[in-house]
């Protein structure tokens, strides 16, 4: 494992009211153990998963495509309050999200070295899901520390299973480490992964079957009708 954990120095935060200091899950979690091959962040929309993922990535010195120019003073203050603990020293890696991938893929398609590395077809000539899988399977062969924000976007359930197998294979023996925010009940099933729930007063480890995502999908698919109220009226 590469990234062993992080500490939040809350005394360095200039406020408790403004974003990102106001996010309860982040504010009330002074330390987090990240010493696992696959770490998964799970929680409601708006609970702070992407905020923490990007802060960890930036603190690790890993480039986020198109993501450096727009940091507010408060986001910079948050970064200064986060301290990373490394198992064996800093590692190179990358950040994935659908938003940043679109821009990256356009650049990669016009760069002959990248074109060769990611396969002969180029991203632009593949479907959304196909281009994501082409990227994941080439990029994660390299050792490194990888941050992924909702990589399940555009992947079918079978595609998500392929990604899960890739994460398992590439995280074996410390080859690579993955820190992932996800809503995918398939990725959340990753054997041996550490799951962190963001819905309580602080971030805490959760078991797969305890997650709201697992229970909701299971109950909904068993019997969708009780979940479907009358149609909402327009206007
Ligand atoms: N740049 C910003 N300025 C102000 N508030 C923000 C900013 N970015 C996010 N927020 C707020 O912070 C909260 C957490 O956002 P974040 O994107 O971290 O959530 P998330 O857990 O990743 O959610 P999702 O599952 O929808 O991706 C949200 O309420 C959001 O509105
Ligand atoms: Mg998010």
C-alpha cells in the first residue's frame, strides 16, 4: 500500500460554516486509515466524497485535468489542513472522473505516444463505456496511486464487474492502490476493500450489506412497485 492514511488538523481551518469546512463528515473525522489496496467512499449525494477525494489527490501531488485553476481560498485552506501519511513515500498516479476524462481523451487522441499506450482505436472512435474500459485497463497496469470519482458512469453491470476484477488484480501485492467514490453496488462488493460511509456524523467503516445502496437496490429489485408512488404532477 502507498497511502497509509490522513489527518485533518481542524485547528487550522479558518471557519466551520463555509464549504468545504461545513461538511460534517469531513469536519468530524480527524484521522482516516487508508492502508488498503482498494478504499471505497459511499454515501448520499452531497455528503463530501468528491471533496475529500480531490483534496487527497491534490495533497498527494497528483494532477487533476482542468482542476487546478478553480481552487477557492477556502479549498486551499482545507488542503493545508490535510496531512497525508505514506507507507513507503509518495507515489505517482492519476485522478479519474467523467468530467476530466472527456478533456483528457481529446488530448490523448492527438498525442502519438498516448495513442499508442491506450490502444490503436483512440478514445473518440469508441463508445463512452468502451473508452472508459480502454483507459482503465491500460492506465492501471502501471504501478501507482489512483483516485476515481464514480468510474461506473457509462458501464453496464458486466462492465462494472470487469472494472472490479481489474481493481482486484492491479491492487494485488501493492502494485497499485485505488481510492474510489462510487454509487455502484457492484464495485462496493469488492472483496477485501475498505468501505467508508459518509452519512453519519463522521466518516466510518461500513460493511457492504450495511450500506444504504446495497439494501435499497436489493429491496427495489425484489419488489419495485411499493417504491413507485403516483406520478408527480407537473408545475
Ligand atoms: N465548489 C463548491 N462550492 C460550494 N459548495 C460546494 C462546492 N463543491 C461542492 N459543494 C457542496 O459540498 C457538498 C459536498 O459535495 P461533494 O461533491 O463533495 O459531494 P459528493 O458526496 O461527492 O456527492 P455526489 O454523490 O453527488 O457526487 C454539496 O452539498 C455541494 O453542494
Ligand atoms: Mg461526488
